C-alpha cells in the first residue's frame, strides 16, 4: 500500500473529532472491517471520514473507491459531507447497489445479450409484463402482483430463472422464465436483474471481474444489516478476501426482511473473511440521554439480537413525551401544537419530522399542516392525494360530478381493466371532436350506436350505466366511493393480490373513505381535494418532513414526532399476524433514535374506519419504554375536538 508522506495537518483535521474506536475504524485499511454498533454512534461518519482519509492520504484515487448507501438520498447526503472533507470526491463510485450495478451493466451489457441502452423497469411495468403473460396462458391477470413479488424474492436471494431452486413446473417458476425472456426482448431489466446480471457477468467473464477487483481498492457499505443475499454474493465476488472492505451496520436496525434482507449477513461476515476486525462504537453522539435510554429500553425487549452497549455523556435532555389523543384529528392537532411550541423555541421546521408506520397515516397530518400553514414535504413516497389509487377514485368522483371532465374519463375508462383499450379510446376522441361532445358523451353514444364488438359494447355500457346511475343517486360522497369500489371490482382486485403494495393501497383507500365522511356534498370534496393538490406545488426550503419509519433510516432531526402508536397500526396488523413483532420493534427503535433532542409519541384512542369508530389499544411498545425516561407533561391542546 502506498503511503506517501502527507502533511500532518490533513489527518489532524480529519481525525481530530473522532473517538478512539472511530479513529481505529477509519485508519484500518488492510483487514476486512465490520463496524457493528447502535444508532447514532457515528457509523456513517466513519464511512465518510474514511473515504476522505483514503483520498487525502493518496491510498487510492477517488475512482478506486466504491461506497454503497441504502438510498439515492443517502448517497447525495454523503457526497455533500464528503465535499466538505476532501477534494476530487466526484469520482468516487457512490450510490445504491442498484445504481452501481446499473453503471457496471451499461458497460458490459453485450455479455448478457442486452443493449447498453437498456431501460430499467419499475414494479408497475413488471406487473404489466406478468399480466400480459398470464393473459396469454388464459389465467387471471389479478395474480400478477403476487407473481412479481415471488420473482423479486427469488432475485433477492440470487436465484435466477434457471436455478434448480425454482420449481420449473410451478406456475411462478414457468412465468419467471417467460418473464425474463420477455423483458430481455424489450431490452429492459428490473431492479433485481441489475445485481443478477452483473453477478452473471462476473462469474462467466473472469477478466471483467478481475478488472473491477483491481479497480475498487476500497469498498465501503453503509446499513449493512439490510443487505440481501444477492447483494452479499455480489460483494463477495468483488472482494473475496475482504481486503479494503468495510461494512457498517446495526442488527437492531434491520427492517427490510420483508424485502429479502438477511441480517445473517452480519453474523456471516467474521466467518467469511479471514483476519476480520470487528469494531464496536459505543458512544452515541446524536440523542440526549433520555431519548437514548428510552430507545435502549425498548429494543432490549427483542430476544433475537447481538446486544450492544451504547451510552452518551451528553445532557439528559427532555424526556420522551407520550401523548394520548382522543382521535386522529386531535392527534394531528397535538403534533401541530408541539411544532409551534418548538418553533417558538428556535427549532427550524427543517429539523422536525413526523414518522409514520404506513403511508395512509400521512393524510391527517398533511391536511392539518395545510390548514395551519405549516410547510411540509413528503419523503420516500407521494403526497396522499398524488397516489395512484387515490387519484383513480377521485377521477371517478370527478366524472360523476362533472361529465365533461375528459381527463378524469381517460384516467379511469380502463381502470380497473375492462377491455377498453387504446384504439377504443382513440375512437372516443375522434367522435368527441367531430360532434363537439365530451369523451364521456362520445363513449355513451358509441356504446349505443357504434360498431363495436359485443364484449366491448357491453363493457362500455356497464361503465356508462354505472356512472349515470351514480349521478342520479342521492347518496353522500363516501357512499358513492364505496359503490364505485364495489361495482367496478377495484377493491376486490386489490385485496385478491395479497402483496404489501396492494395492502398499502387498500389502506390508503380506506383513509380516503374516512376523509370523504367529512363532506356532505361531492362538490365540496372535489373542491377540497383540488386545493390540497394545488397547495402542494411550490415549496420553501424550511419544511417539516413527513416520512415512513422505513425511509427514515440513517436520518436525524432535532425533533421527531412518532404517531399512531396503537396496536394494529404500529405494530402493524400484518406483522401481528405474521408474528414478526421483533422487526416492528426494531422499526420503533429506528424511529426513536432519529431524534436528537425532542421526541413526542402519540396514540389515538379512537380511529374512524369506514365510518365506524374503532377503539384501539395503545401500542405495546409504549409500555416497553422505560418510564424513567418518558413523560407526558405537555400543555393541553385547547382547540375543540371536531369530528
Ligand atoms: P445510524 O445508526 O442512525 O445510521 P450512525 O451510527 O450512522 O447512525 P452517524 O449518523 O454517523 O451515526 O452519527 C450520528 C451523529 O453523531 C451525527 O450528527 C454525527 O455527525 C455525530 N457524530 C458522530 N461521531 C461524532 C464525533 N466523534 N464527534 C462529534 N459528533 C459525532
Ligand atoms: Mg448511519
């Protein structure tokens, strides 16, 4: 290893603020290194500093460093931090496993028979392709998402379609094979393929593998606990001996097993690489004492963990506040009152985050924030009214309310699929232009008089009839939506999918139904929804963040609001039935440990679902937080409770 003489002050500057264990982790370059430690102990800081240390001391060129982060956002943040520490960092290969593999694959795609201009398809496209295949073999498309999930889990494990572990006679096994051929013929790859193809290239073309092994002198991986088998195999290929490999992680923050992550990769590390050094960082720099202790007491309830010591010598700070709300409406008010309070005390909006367990929970906060003028952003997902299923249902409502709304018509004419394809829609357009009528009117006229295949005619007539009968009915907006969901089969299709994505969409739809209950007339609701969407447009810098606990990994804020801590919401229903309570607890641990100074946990005694009041028990996690570090002395919120 070259070791050119560098002026001392470079290292002084880089290393001065580190504690001895962090220091050791940064300067250990020859061994395979695993940094295993709790939240906020400086793992990410070690990685960033280490990259700067390598560059500034000339141990490698920036382009010889590969750094893997868990999201593109985390990569951007790391790059920003690096820019402050070292020069030439633009050439570091910094990104997610997926983005790095995409980059490698672009250079060698011919070796796996696809062009360098391949497109990367998302989960919706995957479902479309599987849907096509199912249709060709006369099976119902509605299982498409389930099949996609199964294929993705195989890919997470590094299992290709011709692997013996795929039962070739099973439906999924057969579709997997056809699916692969199909997307390859489109010059497309999905996310899982990015890793599999690169691994395949490495396996079949040792000279290519050799090139990357030589190139990447140092490989650094953040959030290692959430790598899946396919990523692990890929890493091992690139670094068989682990020299220059540094992985950092925390088994207590493993929260992606549902996407195939295997925390066992941490345990395997020491066995796989000879001369592994394991360094434990124990001092937490992020959170005040009370928050750290509360989080530690919570995670101590997990049996399945390696166990770590974690301490802080900083101030004790405020206790973790726990507040009971009468209902969701009041919960949002409590959070807003606290935000105002903190804001008056100098905490900027940008240092505050509302962390939810499931996407549907954002709506109540978004609406409260809009009403009270609190600027916010949503990270790792769409704002509530921008979500596909919400837009679909609202499009139906708009079309009922306003038959001339041709945009709404186009959105839902074939959603859920009813066999009215692009050429039929082109026909509606032509008719509409010729006769100067709306698309809906055109469709109606064509259904009555046009030359159509009988199946198409009947499907179109059903659609027109449904909309017209709903226009005449005098039920309220929520009931209208329920009828749409029922009569079009929209909800049934989703519930039959049995995937996490579909479950999320169903939750969002339920939340929409709940919101609709607040409106007496359709017009009022549509006005409201369009204003909410509009208000989301421009955004100043200083925004409160709303995000899911999953996407909050690695982040930190002065103040964190952990909402909806009720049995069934958090821990989530799904995890209760699947018995995966420990992963939920880790998620709670991730949540609490995002807070530097202030943490507020709220739960609502009542939630309204389908216009029925449901009484929820407080989350079991509340009782697991040590009472010495929690309290509830918040000012009462004086606003009247509406609903
Ligand atoms: P997580 O497990 O949540 O990803 P982490 O272990 O990666 O946390 P970091 O995000 O690197 O922790 O660090 C947490 C906070 O502590 C950051 O604000 C970081 O700047 C600060 N920090 C870490 N080490 C030190 C140190 N030696 N001196 C001062 N601040 C530090
Ligand atoms: Mg980190």
